[in-house]
C-alpha cells in the first residue's frame, strides 16, 4: 500500500510580506461614512492623472463618496509656505478625512485595522 503525501498545493495560502510601503495602499480606503455610518470610499479625485510615484498618493486631492446616502467630501493637501503637507498613514482613521476605517475590529484588547 502506498500512502500519498500531502502536496504543497493543499496547504492554505499564506500572506507573504513583499515589503511594500503603507502609502502604496492609499489609493482606495474604506471608511465609515460621516453622514449615515455606512461604508464610504476615499479615492484620489478621478479627474487627475495617475501618480508616477506611490508617495504622491499622500498629497493628491481626495474625494470621500458614500453610495448609501450620497455624501461626498473633498480634501486637498495643506499648503504651508512653499511646501505641501500631505497625509500621514497609520492608525484607525483614514489620513485624509479623519474618519474611522471600515475594516477594524477589537483583537486581544487592541484594535486590528486594515
């Protein structure tokens, strides 16, 4: 009798960190709508050219849109002197409108967010 061994393909898929910067995920952010509490989306304004570098995503004008209630809000980077002050990624709020992230939950006494 020959016993078949489990192949590598039968293992569950695991995430492999490729070392991408958090700013590279800033093109589409799911947030809680400030008006209705539903799921809203924060995206770069659609009338702009695509960024050449992922770091530009932190300075591009943004639009918050809720398909449930129709709420929309606009964001632009702050100008201080001759410099643009962009968004700072990380935490449980989106860096542009400061709305809670849609994808978060309590885990071991802390908040796990994506």
